[in-house]
């Protein structure tokens, strides 16, 4: 379930801090030298969500993070940030999928990026194909944590009215 990230600011900050120098954080930040943690708060046209799961005892736990910006004058959404603190948890995938479905129905254009090597790219490819979107591959854009050049993908879905 998606809930406003500000409700879980301390927990999210701690979870990101634990992972700041990892490959997963590199895929989140898109830069091997970017160690800035997300600033959890409120800003105009910027949405931040904690992906929350409830266990059998009714206890909530943060399993992911989703953020994006709305560009009102362009009727679009961009600047996505997605992180799963529980890799492979299908609840993160489901909640993000549902949010993306809402966004492509509401806004004219939805765009997000992905660094080569990120396992999420397979799901992004399928989602983009399902909605008749475009995928652009930019080659050798950045070096990963091991110093190897990797590609970057730009996904775009434009609502057909």
C-alpha cells in the first residue's frame, strides 16, 4: 500500500542510509558518486510514497519507496525514484504498477529512466510495450561501481485520447 512518505521519514532515511554505497543505491541514484539521500518532505508537484506492507499481526513495515514529479504545464510526470528495500517482494511491484496505471490514465505523458543492469528494466519493458510506449537506449552513458560503461534507458508513454 502506498502511504505518504513523510509519515515514515525517519524509517525511510535509515533504510536508505544503510544502503547508500550499494549497487541498489547506484541504480536508484543513477550515478556512482551520488550519495545524497532522498529528502523526505513535502514540495509542490512532487509526490513521495512509502510502500508499506502489513504483516499477519497488523504491524506495518516499509518495504519500498516511490517518488515522482508532476509537470502541470506539460501535463506530464517524470523524475521517478523507486527503491525496494525487500527485493523481489511482489507487493512493491504491484503497488508501483497500480500507481503507474493511474498516472498514465490521468496525465498526457509519463517518462522514467533506468540504468542498464537494473533488474527492474524487464518489468519496465513489459509495461511500456503493454501501453504502446517508447523506449530509447542511450549507450555507454555512465560507469557503474566496477568502472564498466552501462547504458541508460528512457521510457515514455503518451496517453492516446
